[in-house]
C-alpha cells in the first residue's frame, strides 16, 4: 500500500494528475520533487497563483500612483494661500469613525474569504454585504466632509494645499467607490453562478484590493489628518 | 513524507502562495478566523494609539510626527501579515520581493519629491522680494 502510494506521488499519474501532463508541469511540479519555492523550480504556477501575483503587482503600482499624490500633498501642505489649513478644517472624530468603519470592513472582508474557503455561500454573501455597507457608510461620511468643506469656501480651488488634499483623499474615495461596485458585482456573480474557479479568483483579487485600500487609508489618516490637525 | 505535507500537496496548487490566498495560509500562523481577529485587535490598538497621540499632552510635541509614522508603519505591517497573508515563508518569496520593490519606489517618490522641493523653495527668492526687484 505504501509502495503504491509512493509511486502515485512520485509519478504524478493517476487521480491527481491531469491527462496529457504526466510530469505535472502546469501544477507546481511533482510531489516527489519538493515544493516549488518561487525560484523557478517545479514548472509554471497554477492560474490562481499567477492571477493573485499579477493582481498584487497591480496593487503595488496603484500604491505607487498614490505615493505621487502623497508626495504632492507633503510638498504642498503648507501652501494654504492665506486660506484655512488642516488644523481648522479637519474633524478628528469623523476621521476616527471612518477609520473604524474601513478597518471593520477589512475584517469582514477577511471573514468572507474564510467563508469562501469553506465554500459557504450564505456566509460569503453576508460578509460581502457587510463589507460593502461599511464601505458605503465610509463613503457617505467622506462625501459629507467634502461637501461641508466646499460649503465653507474651502474647496479644491481655494489653495494648493486644498487641491492636493482633495486629489489625494478623493482618489482614495474613488477607489472605495469602485470597490463597492466590485463587491456588488461579486455578490451577483456568486448568486447566479456559485463558486466557480474563476469567481473564486476574482473574490481573492477583490479581497486583496479591499485590504490594500485599508493600508492606503492608514497612511492617509496618519499623514493627512493626524499630522495635519496637530497643534 | 509526512502526512500533513501530503495533505497539502494533494489539494494541488499549494506550492507557491498568491497574496491573500486563504487556502494557502489557512493552517498557518495568522491564517483563518483567528488570524483576522488578532489582526483586527492589533490594528485597532495601533489606531487608538495614533488618535490618542494627537489628543494628549503626554508625548513631547516634536516627537509626535515620528511616533505617528512608527505606529502607521506598524499597522501597515499588521495588515500585510494578518489580512494580506504576506509572510516571509519560501512560498511567499515572489510576493515579498514585489512588495520590497514597491516600497523602494514609494520611498523614492515621496522623500525624493520632498527633498528636491524643499531645496527649491530654499533657493527661490521669496515672492515679495522678487516683486521688489522687478520694478
């Protein structure tokens, strides 16, 4: 029995091997040859891994784009042109609520990923819904803040500081908006087609996207709000 | 070959990990629901620390920005490990290298811009002075 099992593993044929791929080139190599370590051993990675990796690269380039906005904000934060600065404009209680909402949505998004891994459709949908709703409340608060600032005459046209502020925070808000749309799309796809491999990959990418948004928000509330509102 | 290893192997496609891949990190430290709970608690604590930092007189004023940045970097690390499942394991080499490159570019863009623009504004004449000389 154990000999047969060894043959089974070493040869890579039989139940787990895909037809026409006796050496399991497309499946991370044979089990007898050790594990592929990301250094080119063991043949091409599976589609799930290449998709996740590709999306990770996209997220990193998205973060690099954000770094441009952060750099602009850091350079222009003092250029208020006689207008209001961060200390007068920012309301930390609202920012704290926004931060809590986004952090909590990141958490529920992760719980959704766990439910997906357990192939539990109901809980995946519930956690996706909660994630989307939390994101939506976050967005409402942010739009409120923007409207209030513009109403006070502190719109993006007021000073270079405010242009940089609205560009940076607005860009993050735009990402959250896109994320909410994506969340709804994923719920609809799950509803109509269930846990297909392609949909699982998209869910993984959505989770990555949502967590990355939260990471950007950490930099944002620290550098823009907390440092800007400093005494 | 241990049974555990066989188990992981037999589910297929477990040799490299995609970032955020629940299946790959489910059994590891920082995986599963426990990982998310731990991550949430740590992130909450760091966030609370950041907000407390600006509202209290406990910390010496000029040290606050540095402390805030330390807390933010720590929280980003928490997010990366517990939410995105970026670890230092061999199955994560690609992800970590991509991340390291991204961080390099981000630091170059942000600090490079601040450095250059700071020098520029030091060497530019103040606007009022320029107006005076142009008359």
